[in-house]
């Protein structure tokens, strides 16, 4: 029987991921420091695996069932979210930049960013189905007809700001790209969630809006924005989920 090196296996898997043509967070810039994202086609083959701030994802494919716990952080077989071993330090009011792998030209749609406060260390916290998430940013269909996802197609990058009044503490950030190219009926919409961990410093005493959401639970099959025909829908688009909380 032939034996294969880790490098050879990783090369094959990376090639396969390119064929699938979806994506995941490749790296982040927080407080002037760049952090490599969780790399699903190489990280599992190292012993010990690399220490990341980004929670595990199984690959570059989507979650399509709004009732699945995997909608939370794409944490396949991990009750929706497998804690990462590290957290990054981020000041309240500062911006975080995310970079994705190449995003397909056809995968137009919105992107949303949520946060959830960890009761202790995020390195051991799994929110399960608790309503702990609040939205801090989103971009949908713009006035010129382009989509939030188009920024990822052109430059693979996006930045959002941590609310300046957010209380210091440990948080999970849930960022997702949504693809609507098959969303003319349900199921069809594709969610690409990714979660990472930060320790917020400074800030105020705010803990987000009083009403928070759960994943799953924030979206249903009949929620606005879940079914939308991007080829025939020339009107406005309603971004799924709650309103943005800015602090």
C-alpha cells in the first residue's frame, strides 16, 4: 500500500476545495496583528494542530438548513461551535478586517456580523441554542444594485467596527457571507458562517440590545430575505435577522 505525506494529502484537499469554489475566512487583522484563520484543508493534519482564534469549520461548503445548529458557526459535529484555543485582543470602537479565500462571482448576497458575550473564557464556551447573539454590522443590496458580497469578490476583504460602548470582556464574533444564487425557493439560500474569539478592552457598560437571538432560531424558512431571486428581483432586499446594534 502506498503511503502519503501530510503535504501530499493537503495538496489534494486544497485542489478539491478549489473545485468546490466556495470560501472561508483565511486571515484577520485585529489591533494591528494578523491572525491566520482556521484552515480546514491543512490544520487537521498537523499534530499538534495550529493554535487559532477562529473556530473550526469542516470545509468551504455552506449551511443550507436554517434549523441546523451548524448555522451558528459551521461547527460540524460540534453542536454548532467548537471553541478555539486562543482569543485576540480588540479595543472597543476599533475596526476588525477579515479576508476570505476567493469568492465566486455568482455568489451574490448580503453579509452579517454578530457578537455574543462569553460568560467566562470563550475557549471553553459553546452557546448552544441560547439567545445570546446581537448583530453589529450588515451590508445587503446597495442602491447601485451591487451586493455586500461583491466586496469579497473584488478584494476578498471587509471591515467592521466593534461598538465603542460595548463592555469589556470575552466575545465570540460570528461573521457570515450569504449566497443567493439559488435562493429563488427554500431550501436554496447558502450560509457561510465563521466564528472567532476576541477579548474586548476599554468600552463602556453596554452588553448589546435587550432582545438577542439564537442560532438556530434567528432565521426561519419564511423570514424576509431567505427566499429571493437575484436574477428577477429588481427591487430592494431585506437582510435577514435583527436590526444592527451600534451601541
